[in-house]
């Protein structure tokens, strides 16, 4: 490579690097370092709490947005003065074209930053700029506490195992019969070459009854002994699992997700008047407060959270800044770092923790098992007794068949 080409490559690389650094860090003229921002806030628990004294001055602020503001202030090296909006609202456009609330303060030049969660719609987009991603609205589905129940078909939910066991018996029976036909056999071994004989023997071992082994060759006896061991392990494991599975009750709300709601037209969802979305779901923090209130009033559990805990019912939310704000990019960048390092997830995990009382711990199928501290009722063993009765019935059928075959042979 010639010298001019090397110079051209180095120059291009430096230009790309300079453009990247300018994009990431912005120009020095727009730096927030050393500036004092006027911040207008609203009282929107749990993301922002403000406390005021008798004269209307903010004496304390807390919550997720407060933590994010402190983070931005430390990273971008600016100070701020915070005051409360006269109307505790993001802002509503009036008939005369003016705005009230937080957006009104920004449009009148009274504030540089709105510390409230603002979702995007057309009117707001025409009035202000959105900066500093806050993520979506964490909403939850609050449902009636489901009654515990016993699944009487739970023993047959593993239908794949039943079908596989049947196919294994058929395949092994045919294979043994095919192999035995091509081997020499002695007197009295004609029955051993039939596939039905093998099938009945394998079935007998599956129901723990066994059968007379008519096989004479060592290889056949070894194969039969291996099958008996496999069947013994399978049957005992299944019985133990069935007993543990059916000795507890299970709970699943009728409406456990948005899909369940769509599939049940008899259930309606409440809509808050004036909301910017078609369907309004209760915020997770509100759900938790309801759980703590109503489940503690009585001994019996009344409310629960559905399996689908987080429903993004609102569009992503942002902080509000003026259209002409020179600080938009810097606030955007550091807000993304605030989310990326896990501060938002940590805050929600700490403050949106479900109370232990009446909590349902769902599995991957959206079903919650009853806690071990609850008393076990007799009805929880109905299905195990039913399966046990069916097992004894099959064993009786096998017993009758053996005696019938013995009588036929004597004749």
C-alpha cells in the first residue's frame, strides 16, 4: 500500500471516530455541566412522590424518577431547583389552545424539565419534546382469588408416556415373535412364538402381576428380565410421582392473561375515563396495595395477581423538555445508562414485591400449587384411589386370563 493510500485510510478512520465521539458525547456548547435546571414535578406514586410545606414549596421528593434525577445530576454535573405543578397532571390542552399542568409550565418557559412519566400522543408531541426513556408502564391483572381444586385427569396428562408405553409393548412383542420363529424350539414352545403371548407377558409386568415365562433360551430370559426391571422402575416412579402430584391442590385463575381475557367475552375490563389508551389496566403498585388491604381484612384470601404479571398497556414513557432544549441528547444518553446498569429493574424489584400473604407461586403453565402448610383433605386422594382401583381391576383381568388359559390347556 502506497503512502497516499495509508494517509487516506488514517484520515477516514479519524473522521469516523470524531463523528462517533460527537454523536455519543455531544458538543461542549450544550453541556449541562455547571448549569442549574428548573424542574417541575407532579405527585404520581409510586414513581414520584413529592411532599410540600404549608407555603407550597417542595420539601421532599422520592421514587424512581427522583432517583433518576439525582443520577442525572451526578453524572452530568448540574444542579436543580424542583417545584410542584399547580395542577397535578401531565397537562391537558384547553379550548383556548393553552396547556395546564406540567406541560403548561414548560411551554410558558417556567421549567427546563418535567419530572413526570409522560406518554406520547399527537397533541403532546406537537407541544413538547420527549427525553430520557423511562420504559413502559408496568400494569398487572388483578383477579379474584381462585379456589383450590384437584385435577381428576391429572394422572393421564402425560398421555405421551401412555402412548409410548403401548407402542413399546407392541414393538417388543412383534420383535420377539419374529426372532423366536427363526430359532429352533422344543415341544410345548409353540405358544412362545406368538406376538400375543409376548404382549400379555409384557402387560402383566406393567401392572406388577407378572406371568409364567415360557422362554427357554438364555437370551430370551435375559431380555425378559431386563424388561421386568424397566417396568418395575417405571411403574414405581409413576406411582410415587402420581401420589405427590395428587396429594396437593392446584389453583389457576379463570383470567390468567390477556389471551384468557380475549377468549372469555363474558368478562369485561374497566376503562378509566380520560385515559390515553383504549384499555386501562391497574398499575402493579396499585394491585399490590389492594392485595395488602383486602387480603388482610379477612382470614380468607380474596384477591390475587394473574400469571401474566407485566402487561405493557401504555406506550413507553419519557421526561418532558421544551422543543428547543439543548440538553435532550445528554438526558437521553444518561437515562439509557440508568436503565442499562439495572437501576430501574432494582427499584421495581424492591418496591413492587408481592406480599407473602395469599401469594400464588405460578409454574410455567400458570398454575399455582397449594402451600405445604395447608391441611390435606380427603378429596385430594380421590384420583389416586381411582387409579389404584383401575390398577387392581387390570390385575384381576390378568388373573382371570391366566386361569382361563390354564383351563384351556388342560382340555
